[in-house]
C-alpha cells in the first residue's frame, strides 16, 4: 500500500512538473532594435541567439500618420558590419541599413516599426521611429515601453533595448547604444579652442548644415592649410587622396547600402582639434584613413563606413559631431584643415 501511494505521488509530481514546463512560453531566439531613419535609409540590428552566424531578414512597416494600415513593407538582410555587437553576439555582422524612397509614399509623416520571422515566429524589434520627411538629419527611434520601464540602477535592459545584455545605465539617449559604446577608459576629444572641430560649443543637429565648421574657423583665423572659401576647400588634398588610396583600407570589404549624404569635416590629434589627448573616445590610437568621429546614436562605436571608397571605423566622438556630421581623422593639422567642409555619400560595408 505504501509503495502504491509513493508511486501515485511520484506520478502526480511528474505531471505537475510537465504541466509547469509546458505552461512557460518559449523564449524567442531573435532580438533586435530599430535605430534611426533619414532621407534614404532605415537602420537597426537583429540577431538569432540560437544561431549567431545566421543572417536574419528584417521586415519594416511604414505607416502614414493617422492611419492604421502600413503603406509599405520593406525587407532587408541584417548583414552589415556593426563592431559594437561583436562582444555580445559573437559576430558583428548583424546590422541592417534598408534603402527607402519616401517620395513614393503619400504624406510627410510616418511611423516605422520592424520585425523578423526567425524560426517561424514573428518577433518585433524594439524601438519605434516617427519620421518627418522634412528632416535633414537622422531621426532616432523612441524607446518602447519595455525599454523605458528599465531603471538606471545597473539592471539589464529589456532584450534589444540597447543591444544584447547591455545595462540600461550604460545608455543615456533615445537611440541605440551598443556594447562598448561608452567605455570607462575613453577620453572625449573636446577643447575650449573655438577653432577646434570638437569644441564644447555644442551645435544643434537641426542647424548643423548651416554652421561654420572647425576647419573653416581655423583657416580663416590664419591657421595652416587652405581657406575654407578658397580653391581646393571642397576636396581632400592630393596628398591625402594618394595616402588613402594606397592604404588598402577597403580590402576585405564590399560596399553596402547607401546611408545618405552626410557633412564631413577633418580633425587631427593636435591641441587645436582634440586637446592632444592621443587616444580616441574608444581608447584606441587614431589612424589616418581609418578613424572617424560620429554621433554614436547614429553610428555606434565600431561601425564601419565607406566614404569616398575608403573604409573607416567609428572610434571617436565630439561634442559638435551630431546627427548628420562625420569628422575624419588626419595625421596632420594641415590635412585636416584642407579637408574643409564636404558633403559625401556614406555607405554601409559588408564583409567579403
């Protein structure tokens, strides 16, 4: 009788355990985030935890303001290089930059959301973008309720809010801040000199294109190099071009999607441009034809970009490098000033 009772209790316990097991929903393997949109591109990242080397397809829904029906659904492969993702995903090739032609859609204001169907299961990416076609700089996504509810007391964010497993305390803005985006040992390239490309005189992203650049200020003040209004101001010097072409920086990479046109300026490691810190924000030694400074809400640390055929890596930031501006590192102040202010088409890169 006792053995029979024990058997019945064991069966009941097993049944209860199985019931509990099947009542717990399976954790979705895919996670990702919608980051920003501009006049030509919608950007973000997504990966599959159970298969880190797999390239996922993203579906992006664009809905006109005031409508409940998507006007367009775009698809993109998450295969572009995002170095900031490597530490947590094991592979950096999970970024996506989806081309978009807003002129084909009726209206000027849209809501953008995205999802993936990895493993046959529809998984929404965190982040929602409210895009106005009048914007000339990238519009960052807004945090979802899941991300916004996280505290800054060291708890981890909801999956995908700032990147896989990134603490909410490591981020401070509405967009995406990937793993390693704010290393503790990093030094900001800021200076009080008004001629610097990274001054503390913070510019508004919305007026970025109309502001005088650091290179222009330095040159007009009698600094070395070519005047921003003189011959050659709109082009990189022949020496810089030759150096860039011989650098071989594009080896191993192929051009990806166009990310739109960005304002580019030059800076170096001198006391005028960056207080002579000697290190980038990410803690690396800056190199010509390699290092660029960008808004890490738009291009997180480690992102690779192709500009004028050269592949650069985002390693630095600057207080005036916001939204649609990119600062290109040169090994001399003369070359930085000679760069002047340019408008360049920027491309994502994909590993060959």
